[in-house]
C-alpha cells in the first residue's frame, strides 16, 4: 500500500509542540540543551524530496496495511548515525526510553495516547524489522559489480597505493567511518553497508546545513535564554 505524505511544516510544528509539552512546559530543560545542535540541525533539514525517490519501492495497491512514513524512518536512521548508534536494536530501545529522540525522528513518544484533537499525528516507534525492510528498499545492488575479481585484498601493496591516491571527495570516508562510527556497524551485506555509508554521508550534509544557518535553539524555545551558558 502506498504511504501517505507529511510536509516539513507538519514535522516542525510537531517537534515544537511536543518538545514544549514534554520538556519546556514541565521544566525539563537539560535534555533540550544537551541535544540543542541535533534539534536545530534536523529542524531546518527538509527531507521531503525523499518521497519522489522512494515512491518506486512501494506498491500503488490499496490493499494491505498502511506502511510507516518513509520520511520518519529515513530521518530516524540519519539521527541514529548522527548519535553514533550502530545497532538498530539498541537504537529502538533508545527511542523508547528517550522521548526527545523519538520526537526528533518524527515518531510519537513511546506510550503516548492521542487525545483525538491533534491536527497531525505521526507514526508510533516502529520495530526492528520495519527499519531493516526500509533499508532494503533504499538501494538496488548490481551484483556483478561486487564479484570478487573486482576487489583488491585489503592492506595489500596495491590496496595501500590506491588508498593513498584517493581523491579529496573520497577522504570523506574517514569522517564517515570515525565521526559517525560506521566502522563499528555490525552488518555484513553489501546492500546494508551501502545504506550505512549513505547515512554517514547524509550526516555530513546535516552538519553543513547546521553550520550555515543562523537559527539557534533559543529562537525555537525562548525560555532557554534565561539559562546561563
């Protein structure tokens, strides 16, 4: 069944209203300050272009259960990588225990009961299988390209020569592996490694957007201005 779309404005309004309800209005300000960079970075990052890219991976049939919002799944995977989580299982446990990360992903906090008055109601936190199924939809692998005769033995003389001559754009791999802990991800298939590397690269874009924006956490939640730095 085809997914339903949400707008970036709906996501922003959801983040503001739920962070206010769960944290600001009850004077739980420390978590908001702790994740200030994450909140601003994801608040400004409009990912709705993904809908047109991922649409082909979903059926147009009206039959079957409604799928989880792919934008929220994708945003949550990026946030997982941004927070240096490498295990989907560990990430889901964190989402269920950390309402702020769930909200920032675009999911309802764990155990939240809708009042019925919400104008926009996102999905609940999905399970492990939903995340893996979504990751499998993201890429199509050309198996021929990955046959063994295309590979070079790691740490061989030829491998080291090619590695030292890699272009500047490929040097971003160092940041993807280390800054976002991709090298610790416990995945085996080339398809899922491709997704993990892509998520790390996207985190670099999130960082770049954040560094070039003038928005501050105190602009979103003015009450934080009264807290000494």
